[in-house]
């Protein structure tokens, strides 16, 4: 849930991180299900054996991501893949990848493919910071960032939405959900009208097929994999569809197959309430700086006052109008990272929103301006379009608005702030049915699972559930942190060292590992 963050390294930025997993398999075509055999038997031979033209990742003088990649020694290439794997001689797409090559070639392990989550998040810019997190073991890997089909620098998908996310609160009363229904249907209609020809092929299963083409084009028999959030589900699907093609697998911020659906935020209400209370305690301890209240209760009362004000009339924040459907999404977006910088960003945003609730003129702080721009303009339409197309293409959603109305009202009683968000209707209620059934994920995989106990996006119970399902896996628990994404992100020396030890040796820990939140 990922927060849907445009870059994992800046997960405090904007969208709601979305993270999930799936169930049940439709038999794939021979081209899709099997890897390269003899050339005459391989309908994907021209994709598997394509020559990659490696070049600079820097697209121009203002390309900050490309410059970071250049400084890290990365190069980029476009991998050609079929739009429809049942028709490999038909229309093609490009999948953009970046690579920092191994420097310790004498002890090279292979390629480590990355996915930073979303779904729909860019990953092409992630190899530099992942390579840094890997420390010395990174010298033994080609670290490869992959922008999935229709994401980032790959062949694009943009439905020209007026928002970067379909996620909204249901508001209050029947009229609030009625507005949500109208918005969700409009967003679906925009995608159908502008990109209906490709929507059936925007799926996790096709992304997994693309990954296997990338593997073959890189000349690798097997790949190692590091996936965060939704990327943990993608890793499970790949390992299921292409058994024997994975080496070392790390899944951080776990999504389980039975939880993966367009309604991916359902069930996260308790964890988000816990995270909000943790932030309130932090803010109360810094009342001199932020002025939101001297006790956690006072801080939460401030939040409630803002919510009530937005319910009466939209708050004017700079050039934006923040109503009761947008406000809780802004707060949710601020609760995926458990650190001082992220908490301070949220505190400044709440202070601005309180001023707006008091009728004062407000120039939003940078984080709030970014969050509102993401939600209330079309600047990130491509992100929301791609994310939604993947979710809707993977798993069907209930179509009756009454299902969502019932669930919203039921959840609102216990979770008045977040329940109307996590249970609200979305465009998938108006989408065409998925072309394939969701993947029945394999029964077991020797993988290293990583999760924080207070993760508000991919809850800790997900990781515990998958650990029970996969007895040959091991679980690294970060205890006492309301954190989404741990390895290389949170700063836990214990968790990072455990992951690096596995990547170095290929041996999982003898038992599960628990890391306490660092003091201070």
C-alpha cells in the first residue's frame, strides 16, 4: 500500500501506498507459461534473445533521477515485450530498466531485480540506494530497476484523470457515497475511452511475464528479487508462474494472496489508527514547535476538529479546497513512515489545516502542497491510471454501490476517520472483468520476509500469515515501529544486516529474527 509512493526512498511524499496479493490461476498460454527451450519451440525466442542497447539514464539537464543513476554508474535500456503473450507476433511494448553492474565479478551472484511497490510505482531510479543498503554484498550483484509495463519510463498509460489517485473518503450521509460513485464511474469511463485497447493487458501476471523476458534478455538462468509492498505480491506471482527461475527472494512489507484486491486498504483501519495515535504522541512531545496540543488526546482532538470543519464546508488551503472526502486521505498519506522527518511533515500539514478550519488564509507547507497537488490535480494522472488499471485487471471488485455503502457504515462506527476511506467504492466497480483469473500463489517458497509490527499499509498479520503458509521461509520482524518498508529505508541495522547476510550467502537464518526499534 504504498503508499503509493513515487519513489520508495521518499515514501513520505504523496500517494497512498497500495500493496496486495492474489488467488486462483487460469491456465496460461504456452508462450506465457514456459520459458525458453529450443529456438523452434520457443514462441518468445526473439524477445528472450534480444540485444539490449545500454545507454545513459539521463534524459536531459532536469532529469534528477537520471543524474543520480549516472553518478552511481548505472546504465539504462529498453526491453521489448509483447502486449499480449497469446499473440507474441503482434503489438509490442517497451519495459525500461536500469542496471548497476557487479564489480566483484569473481564472486558475482547474479542479477537482483527490484520492484518498489504501488502498484504503479517507478523502480528504475532505485538501484543506487538499494546498492548502498546492500553495502559490500552489493558488489556481487547486478542491481536492476524495472519500471513495469505502462509505468514510468516504460510504454506509458495515462487516462487523463484530474487526480493522481482514485482513493477518497465516502464523506457523510448518503450523498457522500453517491458523489463517490459518480467520481469512480467517471474515472473508469475515462480509462475505457482513452486506453480501452490495452487495459486487458495491464496486469500483474503480464508484468511477471515481462520480468521473465528481462531475465532472459539479461542472460540470466535465474534472478534474485527484492520487492516492497505490492512488489511482494508480484514476487509471489513470478515465482509461481516461473518455478525454478528465482534464487534469493526478499519480500518487504508483505501482501498475501487472500488480501490482494482492488479493495486493498480494507482491514488496515486498526493499524492506521495505531499509527495516528503514535504520531499524536510524538506531536504532543513537541508542542512548542507545532502547537497541536500538549497531550496525545489534545492532538487527536485537533484532528477531529479539522475533520468536523471539513464536513461542514471545504477548507481553503492555498488554491485547493479540502473537503471531507479528501481530508482523511491526506492524513492517511502521512502515516506510512515512522521517523521524525515524516512526522514533522504531517504536523506542519495538520497545523495548516487547522488554520484553514479557523478561516485563516493558508499557504500550504511543501509536503501538504505536494499531497494536495497529487490528489486534486492531473499532474500525476499517469500514476493513478496505471495503479488502478493493474488492480482492476487483476481481481474483480463488487459492482453494487450498496456493498460499499454497507461496508462504509459498518466501519465508520469503529473507525470514523479511516473506515470511510478504506471501504469506499473505486473505479474497479465499473471496470470490465479481468481477462485472467488471479494467480493461485505457490504453497511454499524459501524467501526472507520482512515486516514492521505497526505497518499501516501491509499489516504485520500479512507477514505472519505468509510465514505460516511457507514453513521454509523466515520472517524478520521490526518490533515497535509504525513503518511501511524496512530494509534500507527505516535504518534498522539489525534488519539490514539480516537481509544482507541472506543476499551474501543464500542461506536463510536458522530461525525467525526479531529486531527492536533503535532507541532514540
